[in-house]
């Protein structure tokens, strides 16, 4: 195995699961002598870890490949540049990518990136043949192991992959395959290793994370598969881990045990991302979400009863086929009832191969844009009001790095808000109490109350 130093540039698009995958690709490539570079100029290997969720996300990849072409030409005289496309565009388009963008040397899907070393060697031997988009999740995690290179105090850990829900707008079931959960022992080993490297906060990831049903820890086989609530409580016992989060959940997979975990596990942060997508039952049905608006609100009510300080975030789509003004009003009503701390909102984007793309009653782009503007104004007001409601409260903040000003620290509140405070650098990596004195749309500031909790 060659250990000559080589420069690796990875560009990550899309969700947190791609961020995790990019980190793991670095882990796989480090033994081959690859070191991370900040820019693609002069890199020996460039990986675009792509997202296929909306049309724009996929098109961005092709524009980026166009920009990489001259860099690859320049590098030809000094060892050459290998260009790889990974992630969901790779999975969805496979060999088509190399046809449309001959600058690409290899294509690797989200379930096979542990084979990057072999694929790179193959690309160097026979261009155009290095392609692997199989679904073999188990093998991937076994091969990746639990040792990770990490920086900072917060890390993502994939615990579940894939989706069987088949929402009619979504490509995920086609690009990420069927639902599958990692065994609890394997997850715990990875988180223990992260804690030993200074990680204080873990976010458990899955396309349908609350559908988690992992093999129980060895010796407890009789208990059957563990749900996410059990996993969260188990992770809370790992020394050094101060904060736990998980994302993304589906309303259909909410069970009482998970709601109870918010009540009985203080390390589980009181901030919950539960996408609903629309407020009209007609649209929810046509999206195949398999629940009503009322059922969604009932879940939020139960969560708020279990953990009164919980804040809710979500995802919304406007302009799904057949959405009328009245349906859109129902979405606005739902948003008013839930009162989100933050919420992502998107215009519906037709994805090839999904049932939504073939629906006849597509909504005009202009109507979608107008509805999105109205929705975003409401959501932005709710977010600002939520941030302002923090003023006067004392919040535990995990300090992550120095702030922009001298003597300043930057950290995150339990609600993932950015918090700026004057304080000593030795607090970085610890949780300290901050009295919030000011709020803007995107951040909070305040002063240390003097009480600090060591995170170690
Ligand atoms: N599994 C999660 C769930 O059930 O809500 C969401 C996963 S998806 C990666 C993230 C978000 O992208 C979705 O919640 C949805 O709002 C948005 N999204 C997915 N497909 C879309 C499409 N075709 N057009 C617009 N937004 C889309
Ligand atoms: Fe996509 Fe629906 Fe699965 Fe979420 S639950 S990943 S939106 S198909």
C-alpha cells in the first residue's frame, strides 16, 4: 500500500448523512496517504459527495464537474487528478454520469464507498470501468470499523440507513435502499471511540432514524431488536457524552418509548426535528405520508407534555401536485398551531422515477414561488420570536471554538442556536451556563453565569 502524501478534496452536498459519509471516506483514504485539502486546485483526488433530493442539487454537481475540467487538465503534467462522484446522484445515474461528464473517473454509491481504494486502483487501470453502486450496507460498516478521525466536540453517527416509506415526492428509497439498522454494539463502539477523542455531543443519523430497530447488545438477544428510545438511553450511559440528538424522524414511527425518552433522558436535547411536509390531509394522502395533520399535531402535543421545554423543527414542501390555495392555507394553519422554532421549506421539485413526477396536476412555478415566500415569512417570524423568548433565560451552552472577536467564545444552545459570549478559551469543549441577553434571527449572545459544568 503506497503512503506517498496525496491531496484529497471532498465537496459534500445535501444532508448530514452525506457529511458523515464524507468523513468516513476520509478515514478509508488516510491509510493510502491522502490528506485533506481545502480547495480542489492541485488535488490528486476530488470526490463530489452528491445529493439527488431536488433537481437543483443534482444540476449543481454537473456545473461543478464543468469547473473541475480545467483543474484536471492542469494537473495532468504532475501526477493527474482523479475525479469521483459519490452519493445519491452516483446511485441514481450510475454509468450515465461518465457519459455526460467524461471528466469523471469513478462512480461510487452511498453503500460501497468503503471500497474506494479498490475503485481508485481500478480507475487508474481502466478508465470508465470503476463503478460500484451495489446495496450492501452491512459489509460497509464492518469494513469501516469504529476508529474515526474527528475534530471538535460534536459528531454525526449513522445508526440507520434507507427508507421503505415511498413518499411520492422522494427519491431516497431509490437511492439509499431499504431500511436497515446498525447493531447496537457496533454503534456504541463507535461512540465510545469518539468520546475518547473528546467528542461531547453525538447526533444519531438515519433517513428514518426513529424506525431504528438494531440488534440488541450481545447477551441480550432475548430482548429482540432495540428501538431508538432504548438506544438513546444506552448512549447516555457512555462516559464523556453530554448531549444526544437524532435526525430525521417520521411521524409514523413515533412510539411512546421515544416520547418517554425525552422525559427521562436529560442528555437528549429538547429539540426535535419532525418533518410534516404539508398541512392538508388531501395532500398528505397524495404524498403517501400515511398520517393526517391532526395526528401530527397530537404527536407534538404528547412531546410537549413529556418535555415542556421541547422545541420543534420541521420540513415543508409547497406546490406538490394538486395543491390548491385552500390546501396551502391548511399548511399555514398547521404552522401556526405547531409554532416552529425553525423549519426548512422547499418548492416541490419533480424527481424522475417518483410517482409525484408523473402526476398530471403539477403546480405552476410562479404559484410555488409565491406560496414559498408567504410560508417563509411566517416561519422566519416564528424563528425570531423563538430566539427572542430566550432572553432572560439561562441556557447550557457547549462551547465549540473561539468567537470572531478577541476573548469571545462560540457555542451551541440545546436548540442548536449559535451563542456568542465573552469567556476564557479553556471553556472550549465544555458546557457552561449562559444568561441570554440579546437575540437576533440567527444567533444569541449573553454572559457566563459563573457556573460551568465540565463535560469530561
Ligand atoms: N426522511 C425525512 C422525512 O420523512 O421527512 C426527510 C428526508 S429528505 C432527505 C429531507 C427533506 O427534503 C424532506 O423532508 C422534504 O421536505 C424535502 N424533499 C424531499 N423530496 C423533495 C422534492 N421532491 N421536492 C422538494 N422537497 C423535497
Ligand atoms: Fe423520503 Fe418519505 Fe422516506 Fe423521508 S420518509 S426519506 S421523505 S420517502
